[in-house]
């Protein structure tokens, strides 16, 4: 509930997208929330067509007065929307990845200036968040680490934000770069994948996949593998709803759902 005891008023930026539709369904089913509007460049269809629709965030905020804006769009569109919300005193929750650090700093400054919270998470699936946290604990015990991620063929970025978060967590836990094994010859350049502080990252894109992340760790005489599989976009919704409920308690930018889960 909002501070006044009424349902949290939610504006969905990207309501016509696949994730926007999932957010709409989840918010509609939550007894302590209500969808008051949607923003997108194209007119919504299906259940979203029954929601007041706007083509830009400032107009939507002025018309429907949301408490929280949920953003699932792209890195080219998300920063402007998040800044517009912060400037107008609206909290925000975003699952958009690939936002440049300079934009994150600007969003944080605006949110603090206007006394609102902004939660940005590379992944809202609880299992994926736990995988990142586990990676921090495991990194110090192994010399070699690789991350394999698989996504649907329509995903616009590679590697995924979650794969990068896993790699950074591994390095944080280890305290230094990993030993990256490279062949003497590489007939197909790039076969060892991308690299982040010694962690090899392999990104696969193909139809029939949704989101999958695997950590493979190696040391003398043994390996350890951990994998998280996403089989439906509904898995993200408990995390999104948790963020919507908690973001109103924050001022400034919070990155990562783990900061809301008391891990």
C-alpha cells in the first residue's frame, strides 16, 4: 500500500512489450496495487488496451498521478523516462539493462534531489539473483571461471546484464582476476568468448530459449557448475512486485534486487 493506505498507483512504461504485459497482469492481480496508465510508442492491444494510454512519460504522469513507474524498455529509452519520473517526484522500478554509468549517476542525483527511489535490477528472477550472490562466495575458491548464458533470438544485447553481474560477483569474491586459459592456436578467433577480469563469457542466441545462466568453476582436480533456468516470464513478477512495494521507502538509486531481499 501507499503511505496513505490506498493502493500503489502504477504506471507501466513499455506496456505494449512482452514484459509490459506480464507487469500489467501481475499488478492487476495484486490487491495492494492498481495500474493507472501505460506508456509506449505503439498503441497497446489485448488487456493493455483498456488502460489509459500515453505516448510519453511526462504526459502520463501529469494525467494519471502514479506513485511508481515500472520500466521495461531499452537502454536508449529508459534513462530519459527514469529522469522524467524522478523530476516529477515519482518512484521508479526498471528492468532495462545496458544503461551507461553517466546516465545512472544522473538518475541517482535527480532521485535524491526530488526525494524518490529508483530500483534498477539486471534480473528480477529470485533464482538468478541468488546465483549472483552465491558467485561472490565461490569466487575465492577457484582459479578459473566461465559464464555461459542462453537467451531468445530477439534479445538485443549480449552478453546479458545478468551474465555480467555474475562475472563481476565472481571477481569481487576472488579479489583479483581469474586465470584465463587461452589456446596456443585459435583457428576461429573469439572461440574463448568475451572476457571480464579473466572470466570467459559465452552468449548464445536462438529460438526456443528464454533466459538461462550457468557458472562453471575449475580448480585442481575438480569443477563446479551451477545453473539457473527461466522457463516463463512470469518468474520475474514476484521480484518486480517486491521492488514496487519497497522502492517508495528509498531515496536515490538502488541497483540490484538483492538489496531488497535482506540477503
